[in-house]
C-alpha cells in the first residue's frame, strides 16, 4: 500500500500510518473535498439533499476519517515526528472546515431546501446545518468573515499547543523513590515502579504524574514530603512554575480573547452565549443558576465532610494543619477507619479480563447484542478490537485502549472512527468507535488490576460507545453521538456508571487475582456504605470547575484575570481551598483543548438526566427487559435525530427532576 491514509478500506490502517504519509494524503483529500465544495455550490447544482450527499458528503467524510486517524494517533501514540507532521497540516485542515462552514453559497443551497418534505431525521440534520452555518460565520461579510476564519485557525493551533504542553509536562516529570519512601503504597504499584526504573537502567522506583502512578502514592504513601513533592509537580503542570516553553499562561489568555472576539462577530455578548446556541441550556444565567443552586444544596454536606476529615487527621494522623497533599491520604485513612474499607482492598478482585467479560455480558443482556473479539490493525500491542452483532448482523465495532504509557494523552475518552450512515452508494455503513483509558498496565504474568473508580470510568466510556454504536439512525449527521446536544451527551455514559454499584453486577465483574473468588458480600456492603463518602466535597469540586469555566466565558475581560476568577469562584462555592501555587487551569484540557469551553457544566447537567433515567431501572428492575428496551429505543438508538429533552421524556414519561441525583449522592 503506497499511502495507508488514502485507503478506502472499511477500517484505518493504524499500524502502517507513518508521519511521512500525512501531508501527501491530507493534501490530496483536501483537494478532492475542495473540488466537491466548488461543484456543490455551482449554480447548476440543484439544492437537493441527495445531490449534496453524493457530491460533497462522500469526499468530506473520507477526509474526516483520514484526519481523524491522524489526530487519534497524535493523542495515543505521540512522537516528535508525528506531532510535527500533524501540526504542519492542522492550519490547512482548519482553513477548509472553516471555509466549508462559512460558505454563503452552500448555506444558500441548504436554505433553499423544503424541510417539510424530508424525513424527521433529515429535518433535524437540516435544522442543525442552518444553525451551524450561522455559528460558522456564513452570514458574515468582508473583513469580519476574514477575521473569523483567522480566529478559527489560530484557536486550533493554540488548543493543540495547550494539549501538547500538558502531555509533555506530564511525561517530562519522573521521581525515583526509595522503597522506604514508598512505605504504605500497594505492592503492585511499587513493583510496577521498580520495573519502570529498571527498564531505564535507573536505581529506585519510577513515579510519574500519570494517574495510575501518581494517585496511589498520594493515597497511601506515608512519606508526607514525597506526597508534597508530587502534588506540587502535578498541580503546577504546564504553568509558570515549570519549563518556560511549556507554560500555558499566554495560550489561555489568547484563546479567551479570540473566543470573545468570535462571539462578538456572531452578534453575541460573550462566548458562553455562542456555546449555548447548540446546547440544551439556553443562556449563561440558566447555567449559573443551576450550578449555584447545586452548590447551595451540596455545601452543608461538603462542610461536614471537611470538618470530619480535619478532626480525624489531627486526632489520628498527627496532621494538625491539613494540606492539599494530605487530603487523599487522610481521606483514605478515614474511609478505612469509618467503614473498615479501602479502595485497595477491592482492587485484587477487579482483574481487567474479568471486568471486561462481565461488562460485555451486561451489554449483551440489556441490549440484545453479542460482543466478540475481531481483527484490525492497531496502534499498540495492548489495543484490542471487537464487534457487536445482533441476529448475525454487524451492528458496530470498537477499539479498546486501556493502559497508560508515555506519548499517550492523559484521561479517558471515546471518539468515533466513523458513524452509521446509509451511504449514497446504497451501502449501510456501520459505526466504529475508539474507547481510551489510562489504567495501570499489567506487570509480568499477572493481569492488570483496576480500582473501582477505574471500573466506573470504563463503564462511563462504554456508555458513550454504546450511544454511538447502537444507533438505528441512518443519517450520518444525527446518528449515534452526532448532533446530540453537548450537555446531554454525558447521559448514557453516566447512566452506565450505576451498574458498578449493583450486587448482581459485581458478581459478574469480580474474580480475585489469586483465588478466583468473587467479591464477598461483606466487602460489597462496606463499599456501598462508603459510596457517598465525601460526596459533598466531590460535588462542590465539579461545581467549582464548571462555574469557573462558565464565568471565564461569560464575563468579558477574564483573559487578564484568569487566576482571580478561579480564586473568586473558590471563595464563592468551595470549602476546601487549594494552595496559592495550584494552577489547575493550566492543565484544564477539557475547556482549553477538548471542546468543553462554556460546557463543563454538562457533566452535572447530564448527571441529573442520568440519575433520573437510572431511577426508572431502580423502580422497574435493573435487568427488566422492557425497561432496557425502552431505554435502548428512546435514548441510544435515537442518537441526535430528536432533541435530547424529547428523548428523555419519551423514556421517562416526564421532565427530568434533580431529586434522584441528590438521593443517589446521599444529599437528599
């Protein structure tokens, strides 16, 4: 194969893609898409839905799949050469999509179509398209249009740099600790750290800022100085306290300025207004009221959580002054003392193979599909590939990349390779997804062990995956996750997390790494007793992040006072204030590099929906087939073909209510 990115095979050739393939392939695909845009907007081309599909959507989708593969590799298998090749093509790709979204001629073709003569799904596609043309600058003229395009290109460049700085700052830190310094840390974490150091020919145990290495040390290491050193490194990533070339300060400032300018060009007072045009929430005040109401309800519980933690730390741990680097450690000790339960106690029961087998069984039972391992080229030897079948027919496929490694972006996410689509050539294209986590990799011949939080994360990402894979909508623009309002897209993911707290489910997910024994009932009871441990603090933390994000984008001039905004937000809603050197915002990739700008509130907004949806299963039975089918048909299969609130009401029979969320989190 001369250039794998030009292949028209069903799946990307991830193992064959090299940096030198990127520019030639993307340039060729851009030229084809450009020619298709010119043809589509020609006067003689009819303003007809099917004509535009054949003429424009096919080459644009081919470009999107190829560029998506490049972007994915840049996130999960990053090298200096790949990064350089990706960044070299980013301006041209951004320029094309900006021009496509701002094309007056194409906008005119869409406006000329008679929406009433289309199917319901196509009507939704057209409504979204008309809205997105306005948001894409199609109604701008002259200098305003030119400036809008320049803003898009520069914003894409800045977001990519932000993400690179976070990755490089995370990868660039390593601490080689002695066995004595790691006293209290779980044995398998210590073993993995020792193996990592030995692999580099170094003495000691390699501790990094990747979460599977960082967090167990923060939770269990008795060495307070070690915890402080790690916390300072983690909390100041990509800030003025580290390498100057990785400092995100100026990038954040410029991004906020550009977003404000973009909003004003589109006739909005601020970027938050622009962001909310395509969301369930209608205006910034509505979001701010929602967040402040949630903070008011959670604050008494959070204050109680913190008072108990401080009292325990002083009385039992000799920590008269509880510092930020003491909080995970003291919290773990308090949980153990109060519930005779530690996260580490359940970890040996959650082996990755058993968890996956149990998860697949639940999905098969609820949604009438079969999951089997499949064959595809992958980007790392640990990546697996699977297919979903129903009645012998392919429903969708997914890649699963579970483990943290150098060159892989931190966090967990789901992305699409392609969407479901009744193609203009008459073929039904089935969806393909990528599910990515950053768990601790297995060491030696033992399987990887997951924390219960890891298991919850895995279920969360699978919720996104199922939303994309189980759709029955044939219009690509509203199939699966496409076209779903951003503040509703977390509903299926957060919904899946609930299964991780069901006794019947955990029997399927657990098998002790040494004995094969399933999780004992007594240990499960301790887990559930501790389920809402510090839920007040955790809720306020998420509200703090969401309120900070919304204020950054709703209040003009915040680019010059980013630290002041987060400090002020914390004074308003938080009870646990980080130290002055904390620079969380400098690695807040969700809002500066991940599409959540003026949208981080979506997690709590969608949590109301998901908790209320789950309450139907509580009322009717977790594995009630009728409830499962109703959820499948009204939420997962509908994708973005209907407004999210209508999907929810069709499933639940009413508007969402916040009571279920508060009850689930022990704050009713």
